[in-house]
């Protein structure tokens, strides 16, 4: 590529404007590095997501509690007719409207120092002479531009073009990624207060989904109801499972009687647990692109933000010379593994455990054991990872 064909050059190009990319951009030292962020959609667009955040995440990233739609004090886990209500008698999570959360994250970015390319999609990446070259298309005007950057941050989701172009990985296997479909139900606030109150709900079992889980996440006057499954196990249109789920009197009784569907969404989520490597030549993956989502629930916002911040901190400390080495990627991977690798590990274990076929109904025994039920609840609520000592009492199999 000839130099005159390049529209602009940056130290760092961030591909993807979700929680991972926005958080990285917030914490990177934009006085020392020239940074560009490319997002193919509107940055404030509502995306397929439950929008659940723990109190720890709110505190760590200065997210105002008053912007939340609903405070969550516990979780209900359903499995084959068994209901386990795990209550903490205090707020442990908050449910957000995703567009509101996006607005908060965008507000923390220094627009005077960060180059934001909204509605710009990266169509091709290639490496030449110590630079990554980006072919970019303006989604509004269809104009094509070219940029180059010394370092690429892949915050571009499950189907990451960065992961493929850098050969960190080609694609997730069907056993590592899930498809999710979700309805937005509008309900009177008093009905949500009466029937759902401060509880998120998770459902397991083949009567709900072929190999996955369903969720119910109440907001103020809306409820998100979704079904997810490992893509390799989907035996028919997943939306048919969702339709059966929301129409089931067994699960909902009359709770949705006054509701109406106002939106339908679908998306992909990594369910792979710990996925390595998460870096390559002059490239780092964060968020869904790195597999940073909790497999037992599909929750990924907190891990996307934590991974994005860790990546920024490592680069701020290590790249004063603005030369990327493998040691930077290695340190990034070591840090995120230490920070939340155990969450991903146990989340993957519990996902496989709840969904595997067994001759004995050990899942019911687990939920009937108060100590173990709280261990499951803790990780579902991102409150803390279960300890090996707690889990050992359940006689769980050594592998899922």
C-alpha cells in the first residue's frame, strides 16, 4: 500500500464500540497515544443483551446506580419443576437499559483526544511493515477509506474480524458459542413489581431449550425474556423454543397476561470458558472477541469492561516506546486470567453440568442443597466464584 493512499495513521485502532471497546478507549492514555475507535452501528443503539451489572462493576467503573431500571436482590433458578430462590436481602445487581448504559460509557470518552468513527465498518485488515492497514466503509455514504495503526484492539464480538485477520483464531467452534433470541415485553410497572420484583430468573432443562438456558430480566416497565443454546445442539429454529417458553403457563402462569411484545432480538455469545490465546502480532482481543462471557448465564458486560480496562492499563505502562511486543500480550492475558479467569472456568463447568445428560438427577440435589445453591447463585450474580471446597461437597464430576 502506498503511503499517500492512507487517510490517517494512529498508534491504536479499536475495532468495536461495545462495553469492551468503550472501556478500553476510556482508560487508554490518549495524551501519549493517538487512538481511533471504529463502530459499525450507532454507539447508543440498543443491542441484544440482558443489561445486568453487579454492584462491584458499578463501583469499579463509576456507573450511577440511579440510572438503573431495577435493583436486584436475588435470583430464581428453575430446573424440571424445582424452583430455588436465592435471596441476599440486599441489592447485589442492577438491571440497565443497554442504550442508557452505552450513553454512560460514551460520556467518559474524551472526544477531543479520541477519534470516533461511528457507523464505520472495518471490511479488511492486513499487516505490512510494522503496521495494520484497515479498509473501512462509511455505512451512511458508502465511501471507502484507508487507515493504518501500530496496534489493533479487537472488541468486535463473536465474529471478530480482528481475531481472523491476526490468526489468533479463525472462528469459534459450534461447541464454543451460543445463539440467543430475546423478546422485550412491556408490562405495567405494578405487575412487574408484584410478580418479579427484585429477582432475575434463570431456567434450565430440555423443556426450555435444547442445550442452554432461558432468562427473565425485569426492568421498570419492560421485561427481557430470552432463550439461548449452544449452536452445535440446536435442533430446530430457536425462536420456536422462545415462543413455547413465553406461552407456557407452567413457567409464567398469568404473569405475562397484561404484557405485549414490543421488540425481538437475536445475537451470538461465547460460551467457551477460558479461551487462549487472547493476543497476537500487534493485536489484543477483548470482550466477546476474547471469549469473555460467563457461560452459565451468557453475561458479558462486566468481563468486557474489566478486560478492556486491563488491556489499557498494560499498554499505558508497557508501551511508552510505542512498540508492541509479545510480552505486552502475555501480561494482558496473565492479568485477565487472574482477575476473572476462575469465573469463566466455573461458569463453563456449571453450564456443562446443568446441561449434560445423567442417569441420576444430580442437578435437583444441587439446588436442594442450600450451600451449593448459593454457590451457583453467587457466580450467576457475578458476586463471587464458588470455592473448590464448596463444590467438592456436591460430588460433582471432575469434568463436564
